[in-house]
């Protein structure tokens, strides 16, 4: 069997908006094996960034589970095996590579 690095099972995320609820991610499931290159594709607002934010433990899922190297992760718990680059370079814009 392949070495599964990331496994997402029945992942869901809902946000409360005023008196309503926005279901941003519903029942997402996939796995990523060692050495595999994966891209999340979809239109704007389809939940791609929300899924990545949950995998990076930046936000807590409303349902489902995420496993990194077989270990269940939760929000607000940094995972050394996960690197994350934000969409916008809004962090430290005055810094340079040098």
C-alpha cells in the first residue's frame, strides 16, 4: 500500500453569517501519497482555501477529520510536517529575501 501523507475524511466547514449559515466545505475526502503532486481546482468561493486552512490547522473543521502521517490533527496545533504559503504576500512586506 502507498505511503499516505495527508488523508482528509468527510471534511466540512460551516460559517455563521448573521442569522444564517454558509456551508463552505461539505463532505470532502481525499488522500495524498508520498511524492504525489496535488492541486485543488475550482471556481472562486468553492472552498479550496478553506480546506487548505484546515489542513494547516489554522481553522477548526466543523466535521470530519484530517490525518497527517496517520496522526489526527486539530486546529491551533502547528504540524511540523505541513508548510503553508499564503495567497497574498501581506506578511512583512518590508522584508526581502536578502
